[in-house]
């Protein structure tokens, strides 16, 4: 693999769609981004792959760091690789579906300034291509 300046350099990441059932219907967990790009916007929990982990470990780590969730069911369902999906650099994301219990305790951490549950029927605008990832996750469910 080439250097970061190389046109063939690709960063790997994971994004996680965490769902839970509630009395009001299906909900999705989102984080509010603490950093640019898309600072202040809502996004899926997730982030970049570290050198010493695989993509499943990355998804589990990012979910814990950004939302406080641990020990939840998590499963890979798709990859997203549009060349311009991340304005910083070429990034391919492995997307995951996770299921949290109705009483799951969440807390913002790491790159998240806030974390909240949203009804899937009324999601806010999402950063990056996360709207496409959510639509794909919902059709997978």
C-alpha cells in the first residue's frame, strides 16, 4: 500500500447502525460530532481502523469509545467505498448493524460531544454518506 499522498492510499474505517426497539418504534443511535469535518452534525458511531486491530475490533472499540455501549450484538452487513464519501481522504467503511437492549445506557465520549436515540422515521440530516448506510441497514433488517 502506498503513502498517504499516493493516489492509491485508502484508509479503512467502520460505521455502526445501532438499533433498539421502544414503545414508540425502532430507534437509531447517533452521535454529534465533536471534530471537523461535519463538526456539530449527527453521524453514526464509528471511526478509523487502528494498525493493531481488524475491522470487527474497530467497530466494537469505536462503539464503546463514542457511546459507552459494550457487549451488544454486532454484525457486518455492507461496505461503502464511494471515492468522495469522506472529504479528508479516500476512506472505505465496513458497516455494521448492532442491536441494543431497550434499557441500554449510553454516554458520549471520544469524538462524540453528544449521543442520542432517534426514531428511524424522523432522523436529522447525517454527516458523510451515513444516510445511505442507514437506508441499507434498514433494508437489510
